[in-house]
């Protein structure tokens, strides 16, 4: 199962972590793993290319995709939160379609 967590501080998203493998299908055929990976990577790429927010993403072959948002200028917060909200919506949709394979949590800010 993939465990995905969005981190918040107050009303603002501050980071994301997904770990594990869904087990839906074999390597190279797992559409659930692919969907979660694409959503996370697209969010990071959009934060960087559209808003100029440098995000340090950590990932590995064991199914880890993890990032924390840096300090974001107030004038860019609306865009950041829109992209993070889109990530949440996409993850919720995947979880709703494949509930045996994806768990989604909303957590407080990581220290």
C-alpha cells in the first residue's frame, strides 16, 4: 500500500511524502504507483517552473517521494497553495478509485 501524507501548518500546506508500493500490479505495470508519482512530480515541477519555488525533492527506488516547501514569499502563497490543493485533489481521486492501494493522510507540519 502507498501511504501518502500532506503536511499543513494552519491552513497552508507545507510538504508531502508518499512511501511504499501499491501492489496493484507488477513493476512497470502499476498504474496506481504511476499516478501517485506523476502527481507528486508534477506538483514539484510546477512549483519550480511556474512559481520559481526551489523545492528539494527526495526519492528512491523503494517508493519514497518526499518534499518540504521552503519559506515562500507571501505574494506566491496563493499559487503554492493552489498547486498543493491540486495535488491533494488528485491523490484523493486516486485513493477513492483504488482504496485498497492508497492511504491519504493530512498531518501537522513536520519539525
